[in-house]
């Protein structure tokens, strides 16, 4: 890149959302530049467990079946386990003959999506940090956005934030707000798993503990992803003792199961522990004149309900349509309408799911209520099946808020 470059679309962030959007736009002849601060791919805190909906989104994005098979580990169910010992097995529709949930190998998935973007014609520049962004005038939506790369500048008709919960694009647009949740920290890493491509495949576990929870999900390559969410009572110890000691104390609270192949707390670690904070962030808008947000930059509530990868991919589908529409005739007015349409589409698609997520957070904050609901789910197969479909974005989330469903869940 040289100072003064001008592109149609500049995307900040080369994660799954950024590269999938880049590929979709480049295939339509759009001049796309992806800017990523990391020189090379490395493990960062992120989701690996996903329902079949995420796999469907990858197919729609054009990822070959062979690649999907290579980057996924089939997972029959997520076993939700409460402190009192109740187990709720959520199958996300697999018990009815549907496809299974999966654990993603992000070290293979992310580079595969990046290669697909490059093959489609997008330009990816790694090791480039966007220092600041000057968004175009709201009175003149066609005014180019200017990205300061630290001594160099690039102008873009549209700039997209695909750079997570600390999005520089969202900050430039002034739309970031706190999520109104207690401060929490997420920590994730991988350990070796002697079960590799076993048949039948192994369940994942989501174990709720004291002021936090732990997720265990098999991924390809004989590894297990461990994700820990720590609530406020753990944070002083985390600051004083560090991540390694704190997560060992958290893992010590997990009761072993008969089908556990190893002691997860003592298993060999495959990569460094990666952290994420804050876990909750929201935005007042997801698009405006000349700018869009996709993926976690659109707002992120909590990893408990999962489906961050699926939501990110859906956001790229909707954003691609809107950006392409904004390049039509009468560009200023059309671009403004397209940005507003994208924001409304994301609200329609995920507002109800967010309400379900808030309901789950309310239960988590009240352990007796959470235990009561978990026991009802364990006892009532039809209610449990619906909850799995709602959590996996496989049916409209409104089913989880239907008074009849809530009555079936909570009635004695």
C-alpha cells in the first residue's frame, strides 16, 4: 500500500467475519482491502462450539465440503451441568435426525476463509494496525473515510469494522455502549485429547460453577478447547495470581465424569491461554453513512448461549447485500438507505435471541432459579428439544419467549 490509496471497501479485521465478507464482495467485483494487525494467525480467545446453523452459513459462503469436514469435529450434544448435579443434554436437533453440532478448529478455519477471500480477489494486508479512522461527513455519505495506518493513509468509500468487541470502527462512529452486565473475563486454550475422530463422537460439556462456568468442546487434531468465564469474585485472584493458577482453581471445581478420558486440568496444553474482556458490549447502531459493523463488533452479550460464529456469518451476508446495494445509482441516498436497512435487518434477526440470552443471564444470576429450570429441562424432553433449537438459532428465537413454552418450562 502507498499513501493515498483509495479502495471501495476497507475491512478492519481478518477474522471469519472480515474475510467472509471480503470474499462475498470481491466475487462481485468490489475492490476490497482487509487490514489485520497480527502479522500471522495465532490463537485468540474465541468461540469454537457451534450448532449446525454455523455449518450451513459456511456452505452458503462457498466453503468447500472437504474443507468444512477438515475444520470441524462432530459433537452430538452439549451437556449442561449445574452445581447441584443436574445434567441437561442439548442436541440442537440431532436427536431428530438432523446434523450434529460441531467444534471448529479455528487454526484451520480462519486461514481457510482468508485464502478464500484472496482467491476471490480481495487484498489482505497483515501486520497493519489501524490507528484511527476519520469517517465521512454524515451530510455527504459519499465522502471517503480515511484510515490512519500510522504514517500512511488509505481512503475507502465504505469502511467495515470486523475487529471484535474493541472495534476501532465502532469507536470512531461513537456507537459503543457497556452491556449492563457484571464485569467478567473469558479465558480459552486447548489441551491434548486422546480421543481423535472417535465413533461415536463425544459430547461437549458446559459446567456451571461458582460465579462462572467452563466449556469443554472437542476440536479436530486430537485437542479439546477449554473456555472459562470468570465472574467478579474471581477477578482479584486473577490479577494477583495470573491466568494459569486461577483457571486451575476453577477447573478443580468441575466434577469428573466416567467418560472423561483425561484430567483436563493436568492435560498437556497446546497453546497459551488467551483472554477476552469485556465479555459484554453493545452498540446503538450497526451501520451509518459509509460504515458497517459485522461479527462481534455488532455487539456481544455472553458466550454462554453460543452461536457467535453463526451470528458473525449471518451479519456478513446481510452486510454484503447492503454494501452492494449502496453502490447503485443515486449513490449517496441509496447508500444511506442501505445502511439503515442493514441495521434494521440485524435487529429483526437477532433482537429476540438477545432477549432469550438476557433471560438466561437472569437465571444464571439466581442459582436456585437456574437449578429449577435445569431440572425441568432435564425432565421434559419436548421442552428441552425446543430450547436446544432456540439456542442453536435453528428455529425463531420467539419460541423461547412464547408464554406456552415458558409455562411448560417453569410450571411445577
